[in-house]
C-alpha cells in the first residue's frame, strides 16, 4: 500500500474510533436518589413506572385499613399500585404515624417490584431513547440551581471535536458529500487542464503548418533531386531551424505535410519528397512508431513507411502481418504488397483471422495495379486452412485473368464447400473455360439455392448436351418463378431450338411471361 493510501486509511480509522468513543459515552441523568425523586416529582408520571408501600407480615393492620391493603402469599402486606407522584403524596399523608413509620416504599416497573437503582436506570433509558421528555421545572429558585446543574454533567473539551460524528448516518453523509465534491472538483480541474493543453497544441499545429508550407515549396521547386539528397545541414537550417527540428510536434506536422503532398504529386516531385523525408531523418520517427505498443502509432508508422517507400523497414512490417488488430494487420499487408519486389501472397496462407470484404477489395486494388510489372505468387492461397483466404484466391484468379490456374481450382472443387464452389463456378464462367460440365451439372442439382443458381448461369455459357438435358429435367420439376426464369435463360443461350420447343409445349402463364420477357430486346439486361 502506498504512503498516501496509508495516511488516508489512518484518518478514516481515527474518525471511526472517535465516532465509536462518542457512542460509548452515555449521559448520566441522575447523580443520586434526591435528584431522581425530584425529577419524578416534576415529571408527575412516567409510563411503565408505578409505586406502592409494603408492611411486614406480622404487622397488626386495623380492620378499617384492610380495604386499601392486600396480603401477599408470603403474608406481607402491600398497598394498591400508585401511578403518579401526587397520588403517592396523598396516600402517604393519609397514613397514621404508626403505619407511616412501619411502611416501606417500593418501585414497580411494569408491575414488577424493583430497586431504586433499577428504576433510575429505567427512566434514564427512556430519556436516552427519547421515549419521554423532561417536563419544565416550575417555581425554580436559587436553592435549586445546584440540583439543576447536576442534569448537565461536565464533559472534557477534547471530545467535542468528534461530537458531530457521534451520529453514524450524519458522518456517512458528510463523508459522501466530501468525496463527491473532491471528485467533481478534480474532474473539472483536469477537464480545464486538458482543454487548455489541446487548444495550445492545436494553435501550435496551425503555426507550424504556416512555417512549413513556404520552405517546403521552395525546396520542391528550386532544388533538384540530387541536391536534396546531398543537402548540407547548414542549408537545412535555413529552411527548417534546428530548434524546430528538435520539436516533436513540429516533426509530426512536417511528416503529415510531406505525406499529404506525396499523395497529390506525381513524377519527380514524389521522388523529391521521399528524398527530403530521408534527408531530414524523419524515417526514425516511422521506425519508432512501428515498434510502439499503441495500435494507432503502429498504423501511423506503417502508413509512413508505405508512402515513403522505406523498404529497409520491411522486416519490421512483416512482424505485424498476423496482428490481432484489424487495422494493423490490413496496413501491414498493404505495405508489404506495395514495397516487395514480387507480389508474394504466401503470407496470407497462415493467417488465422478472416479476410473481410473491405480487406479483399483493398488487396485486389493493389494487386491489379502492380500485377503487370511484378510477378504474382498466389498458388499457396488455395492450400490455406482459412476459407476466406481460399475464396480470395479464387476471386483473384478471376480478377487478374489467370487462366493457367483454372485447372488447379477445378480439381479443388470436387472436395470444396458450397461457398467455394460458387466462387469457382463464377471464375470458370467469367474466364470461359470449358470441360467442367460435370461440376456444373452436379451443382445445378444442389439443395443450396445460391450454388444451384450460379451453376445454372454457368450452364448457359459452358454447358453441353448433358447440361441441356439437366435443365429440361429441372424445368419439369421446379415451379418457382425465379429459378424457372434462370433455367429458361440458360436454355436459350445453350440451345435456342430446344428453348422454342419447350415454350411451345408449355402453355402455363409463367412460361409464356418469361418467354416474352427473354425475347424482348428492351428487357435483355433486366
């Protein structure tokens, strides 16, 4: 536990023990029997407390007094219970001298005989629990001041500090309110601090951009590529002062401006920007970002390496190819494809994460741009355990027109899943490769609706007599309008005479509607 934590715990323990001490100090209401009886006299009556007189068992009670005295089982005499002090005084004044001298006074708590100490404690408990309240004293004179002082016994001053916390609920409420204000104040302070820092940072960025734009333009338009590569430090300081280049934020803004211009420029200007990037040593920032533990910093570093063609950092890029973070993984793969001498896709073979449609589109765009000038190595994609990678491979064969690989993927189709067969059939159809009627015919009978639809489309382009026969059989079995239209369209492409014969023999409304639709030149692409 830290030092601050121990101090806070110590303060809380002091408050708790102080509260406990205050709880344990019970107020003393009656210092002696005189003060107790004076309280009863002033109070007149206390709920649950009664009084009576008793006489010894051998006392000879006159016959006239037996009406107000009762005899107990043990032989002792006792009077009727008395509820109030006024009745007690009246009863005592009515006793003769002999009875008064022999009678003993007794307290009753809920009709049970009790001692004076027990009665005093009973009344004190009622006062502490606020079940009764002291009555106002009447006719107080100077002689009673000493007795009144006994109602408020002296308490030492060192306990006064914890008096407020003697009520645990009040203590907890005060503590919660204090903590709330501390947290709220802390939040407000940090919000103000964060906002002021952000505003200052934004203002600095704006100032740096103004400083950078002019010297950057002068370098691009006034210096040649070789001059930029061999630019001496003294001349660099003319354009970008040393104290600015030592500022981290200034270098970040400079990198952003160079990359932004690189995306817009062409030809020699791009080469100049890349040479300037290296000459200023900004590649060190890219390297540090790629080695960072923050995903956004890694992505930023990968983008900089990609845009500035920093091929020397390819080993660092390869470390992130199978990153669990989608953005890191995607940018690492795009950077590797752009900077490698060959378009080698073998790194995707062992990728355990699925390729999203966005990733596939991004990689296809890069490969289509690079494929005419660089060797494409993609056969390993078909052996991947990741189905999304295999699907990407089939799409890639179709997109780049690799007819030489159709035979390989055609062989894979026999043991492939339905999803793979759909992509393989699309590739075969687009590339127009014949000799796959067995695959087409078997797929047309599939219970998978998407696979059967794709096979029917492929049959129209690449089918033979057996495919024609299969289409006619399916037309006889299938009454769904959408499937029937696909079958008739493929039959028309495959054998127009057979198509006409089928229409003449079928007179149902759907067949005739589909026929007129397919024959209408205005609806040929609908």
